């Protein structure tokens, strides 16, 4: 959104072990840290955000696991880190700070299909797994085999896919922080993968403000039985929300579930417009929409 202030304390771990150490150091000093990934679905208040923010930007590794292994730490390089033929073991290990666009490029280059539906989605792997990012062409958890998570008490734990219950826009991990993930794909021709990505991105650009400053979808889509099959964006549009603005924060003319910053919007503008839209839909449609965007208040 290009809004927000500064963090009182900012910690920047470079490995999963350092992330756990940063978390524990903050907790020992009485802080409950906030974890910042790519910030793609986060709106941060102006001023000084009190407490500790742990940024995962240095944890960008994406790599193929060693043959027969899936070590999320990847402590040291090996002479032969993986099978010569990527199709024999179509998996990638991604740390939480790896960008989703970078992950999609790596998968495409190796001939791995399964995440093409996330083309055009910004942000990082940690947030993508935590919120089960996706859309009409698939979701992040379609390829998740195992995750490493950080519990509130500072311990690291590996969870197999079968032990998790991901749902719509929620990995359902009880507040645990995603540290990394093992992702399993299906082998495919690179040309076919590229073509699907091109088609999906063209369609998204037609109906979403992909290149503008936004925090993605503001609301989760409601239960279709309650909304008569209407998405959150359609509800906003039907209720007249596309005409609303606060300062330089406006509802996108392309999609009612996006707020964009025309250049000089403040966090207060964005927060107020989000509440305006929620109140509007509640008043006119009788539905209380749930925010998808994370709001960090000072």
C-alpha cells in the first residue's frame, strides 16, 4: 500500500535457527513479536509501531533437497545436492522469506507445475502458506508437503501435510509462524507451464489492479449460501462501494475488493475506507465481511 511508519525494534534473521533465536530473545524481554514477510496483505499504521518486528527478508532461500532428504536448514553445500534429473524428485524447499514470484520462476525453470495459479500474487512464501494464498486457479497448499513452524513458546516443529487442516485463506495452524516449507510439484513441460502463467496473468490484469499499490483483496469471500453466490468484490459493487474514497485511498474501478493508493494515501485513509466498505455491505446486504488484509495498529 506504500503507507505506514517505522518499527521500534526490527530484527532480521537470515536462517530458520536465527528466526527462532530472535523470537525467543524478544519474548524473554516481554515482547510478542510481529513477523513481517513481503507485507503484500498488510497495512501498517503511521508513527512508531511499538515492540519488536521480525522481518524475514533475508531468509530467501529456495533449493532442491538433497537426494532422499528434505533438510529445511540446508546447513552446508554438498557436492551433489540433488538428483541430476529434476523430474525424479519434483520438490523444492523454500524458506519463509522467499518471494512468491521467485518461487514460481524457479518451479517453471525446473519444469514443475502446480503453482501457476499464483502468478501475479506478490508477497513471500511464509505469508502465502500461512494464509493459503490463491484464487480460482489453485491455492498454495495444493503443493505443500510439509511445513516447519515456530510455536509461541519458541520451539520449532515440522508438520506433515496430513497433520494440517488448511482451509480457505487460512492454513489453520493455530497462530504458529511459518518458517519454511517442502513443496511437491508435478513434472511438466516448461512451455506448457509458461503458457498457463501467461493466460492466468492476462486474465488477472483484466479484472484486478495487479500493477497498482494495493494490499490485495480486502475481504475474504463470504459463505456463498449467505451471499447468494456473490463474492466480496461483487457485494461491494452491488452496494455502491466502488464510488467510495478516503483521501488518495480509493476502491479500484476494476475490482470492488481492492483498495488502491493513488499516491498520497495515509494508513488512516486506508483503515477508514476499509471500515466504510464493511459497514456499507452490512447495512445494505446484511453480511459482516471478514477482513483478509492484516491491520497493524500502533
